[in-house]
C-alpha cells in the first residue's frame, strides 16, 4: 500500500507536484474535480504522503502538461518514496549542501547535531570553513567560495522558534584548523552562540575515552508535523534515514551522549580554558 506519512523524498516529490499544479493557474479543488479525484487525495500527494499509484501520477502530470524531463524526475521520486532511506549525490559541492537538507532544516523545529571531528557546520566561522576546505581533497570544478557563502546562509536558521542541541567531542575543539587566530575567533564565536537560550552546546570530554558516538557524526531533524529524520554525510553523498529501526538506534546514541557529555556550563568553561 502507498505510504500515508510524509518523508523527505515524499516532501520533495510533493513540492514538484505542487509546482506543476501552480503552472496550470488552477486551484487544487479545480484540478481534483477535473480528473475525478477527492480533493483529500490530491492534498495528501502535495504534502508528500503518497496515497496514489504511478498511473494516478501520470494522469495528473499529463493533465497539467508537465514537460517530459520533469515527468521522469517526479516518477523517479515517486518510486524513491517506497524506500527506507533517501540517498542524494550532489552535482557539485559537499553533501551537506544538498538542497533537500537545507529545506528540511528550515522545516524542522529541533536540530540535534553530533560532531566528532570538527566544529559543527552550523557554528563554523567563514575562516574556519575556508581552512577546512583547504585541508581537504578539492575538486577543480567546485567554486568553494560559493560553497562557503551557502554554508553561512545556514546561520539564518538560528531563531528562538527553533531549538538546537550540539554535542561536540573535545578533540573537535582542539583540532587546529587554520592556525591560532582562526581558532581564537572560532572559540569566541562558539562562546557567543552558546549564550543563546535556544542553543544547547555540550562537549563530550576526551577523558572518558570510548563514547557512544564512535560510529561517526550525524544530524537529527525533528518536526512538529512529520516523523524525525537522521542525516549522514559521506565524502560524496548524503543519506536521509527515516525507518523506525534506524531512528531508534540514533536516538539511543544521542541519549547516551547526553549522559556522557559535560553540562552546558561545564562545556563553556572547557571552551574558555582552551581559548585562554
């Protein structure tokens, strides 16, 4: 049976269908009446909840006179909605700049990040980002200054209406990226961001040794209206996980990390001790 809950790929699919309908100049009610559907069925589709067959989709896209390439894209997304995960390989730039991730972050009411090796991307200064890029394997076709500008756009996510929780391993704070001046500015920036009421920053100290997050960094998005999502970033791809087993496993990791981490005040004291 077609799924009746919204997923990341389902929401991307629904957005494409919504655009197709908008180009007709007709309302959803008018479109539903013309093709003989209940309006709720069309509403579920554009909300990314599925509830239709491929034949239904082709009928709708044909009525809306959608161009062949876009029809192919939407049909491919339609089939992706049946999968437990959603793999995205960006055309250029790093995986954390996948447009779908940025869209999902804007929809999220809570963003939880575990970062084992670097300061989390949301909290990085421009100079720190630039130094990270300079130390990595680079691709000639990528405009990295544009990548940095896009990353800095994520700072607009910071707002009291959204909650942020950052778990950062101490080794990520002590890793010298870009030299003393870059690191000093980065520490000051972290201290400033940690003062905001809607940002909870907790450091996992090196002294505890092995910890719950040794399998790697990840990001969890929580929503008011949708099921949670976990995002994993690889070297060349990004993976959204939404199946119950994966979500439970990563929630357990976060719960254990929370118990192993210093509290916010102790975390600020540690950062300040490094800064001094």
